[in-house]
C-alpha cells in the first residue's frame, strides 16, 4: 500500500480473491481534482474494472485514499440540476413507505450540504448528517442541519445510537459505492436502524452503466459498480434484507434500494428477483460482456473524433462543456486532451481552474460568447438544458456536438 492508494486484490463486498479483468480503462488522475493555481503533475490511478466471480460485484482496480478524495471535497449537491427537487420527492416517498412517528430520526450518510436532511426536517423529523468533507459538514451544521464531519463506521453508528436513539430512516445516496469498508458500513447501518426502520440507498445501476454507455460514471470515488444480485447477497451476509428496488433516472440510470433488518416487517418484493434475472440474462456476471462493452466504447471514441473533424472549422476553437469527475473519465478514455482549446462550466468552483492531468483551462460558460467556437458537450446527459440555456449561442451559428451514446450534432 502506498500513501495515496492501494491495488485491491479481493472483492470489497464479499472478500473473495476471485477477481477477473472485465473492462480495461485508461488511468486518470482524481476526477474532481481541478487545479485552481499553477499547473502541476498529478498522479494517475487505474480505473480498470474487475468482476468478482463469486458475488458479481464490479470494482475498480485502484483504491485511492478516502482522505485524498473526500476531506477537501468541493462538490455541493445543490449545484446539480434537479437534485433538490429529487430529494424533496425522495423524502416524501420514504415517509410514504416507512410512515412517520412524532420523534422519528433520519440519518443521511454522505449528507453533503444537507439537501436531503432539509427535506426530512421540513417533514418534521429529527435529522443528523454524516459527511467526511469537513468544510461542507461545518456549513451544513451552521445552517441548522447537524452533521458529523467524519467517515461513517460501525463505531460512529454505535455512538450516534447511544446519543440520539435508533434511526427510523437511514439513507446513503450516491455514496454507498464510495467505501472500501462496505462490510463495516453495513454492520453500522444494521446496528443504527430501529427494528422497523428502513435503510435506503441510491447507486448507479450496472444494467444502465453498460446498456446506456454511461461508462463515464466510472471514476475513483466510485469503487463498486452494483447489481441487485451482488447487493442482495451482500446485505443478507450482514443481517439485513433487500426487500424492494426502484429503477430511477438519476445519474443516467440508478437504483434505489430499500433494506430492513433480517426478519423485518415488510415482505420481500418480487422485483428483487426479477432484476436479478434481468442481470443474468444480460450476461452481467460474465467478463466477456464487459470486454464487448470496451469495444463499444472505443467505437464511440472513434465516432466522436470523426464528428469533430467533420464539423470543426479551422477558424473556430473547440470548447468542452462540463467540468466534473465524469468529464475527466470521458476526456481520458476518448483522448480529447489535445483536441479541446478550453472547457466551460456553470459551477463557480470550477471556473478559472485547470482540468485534472490534462490541464485544460476552464472558464464560465459566458466564455462561449467571447470568441468563435463550437462546443463538445462533455456533460452529455444534460445536453437539453445546456442547449436551452445557450439558445443565443446556437442562434449565432455555434454547434453543440454530443459524444454519447452515439456522436451527433444536437
């Protein structure tokens, strides 16, 4: 093990040493490590995907230190399009499923700026957040959303239960895939839950990651790439039961799992087995499926370069739109570092920085009106709201090129 990372040789979910090469990927720096100051070398880590023969979990090869990834985290939930509304709906859905008592407690793991906690608080619940990003945790606490600035562990779970009592609701959204200590995390959730409590989590879904070409969600914060099959057996080993799964549109295609203590009051829904059957029918338990996926990714890369060559004029620059961890993955897998002149983004935190590793200058989207340019929409899942926001750019003759799922001009 080095100071910054280690290479995982066992499954992070079941502990098996039977890991097969599934999806070779180009190594990248930490995807969110945009440099605000002078350019400096940044270490690259493997993103290659491995598949556990025993439980079917997918995981990346290199595990980067969580302190390096999350202690100074800058991403804020409220900066993502539609997520505040998503969490309000989420809280209402959870309370419809669980019910609400007069003194119920909701705990959010990886609570970030408290967007989901705020929605639960507005519904009358006591709330508590846990997030290792120290500054974000402090800001949330200052705004009346108490947040422990640390990683969630079974020890912390016991401390919270002793101080606050059992939790009726525990949530972990787009963070359950982030931990290399998932068994301890599951044990902590089990110990924290009330007997009739529910743990709800959202993670990217392997069916969508493969089927919709969402390979850019593979980056170092996301250690595991989940299937219902791998999750169902994982929770069972830790005294928990996955009793319901919803497929949702978040992050291009995710699942929301509902978990209770083993022997809990809710019946196990038929959807759990039906999704496992779907995954097996798609071959998600076989490395060959992911190797074929790699061929599709390379074909999409070549199609994107061909589109750029066909559309781009010598007198125009080419800008990328979007500055996020997914963009870093896309830039490296599609070899776009020498193709783009600059990047634009609407998040002020990313403006006037340089992209990880390739050090492409990154500005406000107003830069598009300062010089002739076409745009490659790196945040391709958001192409429609981006186009709507910049209708004037299109009216002035600018083109929006979209790399995925198949390269086209929007």
